[in-house]
């Protein structure tokens, strides 16, 4: 199957799919409508594709979009419904940054027709690819793990209080993955000695919630990393002068080792373990 040039699909054969929905920096044709290109890119999950560059070596299938989440966020409900009712969150086609700064020039915000154009052009192909790879691998394996990769600044008062834990594992309150798999990953997080939470502020976005169907053999995990875990994250609010910081492989090595262990453990579980009963 041929996918658009902005959509990368690396096909593996093991029962592991790695989704990378927020590392894109391509603003497509909307850049003239934005206040600045930097604002359009500042909420990117910076360098996550580098942090997980070992995934293909594990035989994982990797699906990644090069389109910025400012154009359209492929990890939001396509209907526009909020994933976190009652809480401040970003939308399918965001009009503000995480810090509440307007993204668009006055009067240039996307209307309903424009949102639908973006859904058709960039959202639907990403999910067509993801669904096709899930279906292909389910044809080869009794169960598979879908692992959705994310990161975010450690302190964002508009979105959450205080400082975010380094590791934020989401399973949609246990609905998107078998309890045994969640337990295995949690044990790894405990061993790191770093701060972590399971199903805290980030329980999993639309990808985790939509595709995570344990009864159908698809077990979805979202990992939201606080940026300080793998980057020399500045303490100050984001500015063009301080963000993003360069990727430093040596600095990121400890957390990358943990992430490799998580994916190896998920892969082993999918390959050898029987699903636990769910009551």
C-alpha cells in the first residue's frame, strides 16, 4: 500500500505497533494563517522519534505523521468531543498553545469546513494506516500491543497542577489493556526510582481509547513523558530562544534504556502470555 509522503509506516512482523502522532513539524498550507511558525511548532513532542529509534530493531511496526498537531491532532476524537470533559485540554484543530497563546492571526481560525478538509487530508490517512497495520498484525498474532508515544513540558499550569511525573502511563482506567500487561509495565516504572503515575492526568488519548480493545486482542498503552526525563528542559516558559532544546543522546540514554525494557516486556507478554481474565 502507498501512503502520502508525510506519513511514515515501517512494517514489522512482531506483535507490537508503535504510534508516533505528535512529532510532526510540517505546517502544510496553514502557515500564513498562524501568528508565527514557532508557535505552530512549539507544542511538538520534540525528539520522540529519536528517543524510540530502537523500536524497528525490535521488529515493531512504526506509524508516524510528519504533519504538525497544530494542523490537526490525530490523537483527538474526530467528532471534536473532549477527551477530558471539565478539564482544559487541546482540540482536534487547536487554536491556542498549551500555554494559552493564540495560534492564529485574528479572523484566520479554522471554521467547520476547514476542519473537515483537514480531517480528510491528514487525519483519516493516519488512522487508515494505523488500522491497516493493526489488522495485518492481528492476522499474524493472537494479541498485539499498540504503544502510543508522547511527551510534554513538565510544568504547564493551564493543563495540570504542579510538576508532571516523569512517566505517565495511560490505559483509559484499565479499559484499553490487560491488567497483567499494565502491571508488568508499572513494575518497570517502580524500578526506575523516578516519579510516575498510572491513569493520572493523561489516561490515554483517542488512539489509546479507540483502538485499545483487549477482547479483540488489541492492548493499547499511552506513555506521556515529562520532557525533563530525556531533555535538558528549561525551567522558564517556552520562547523561541529556549525551545526546543537540542537532542542529546547521552542525556537521554537512561530513559531510553527504560523505554526499551518496556517495549521488550510488552512484546514478550504479547508473544508468550495468556490474557488474564477480566471481571
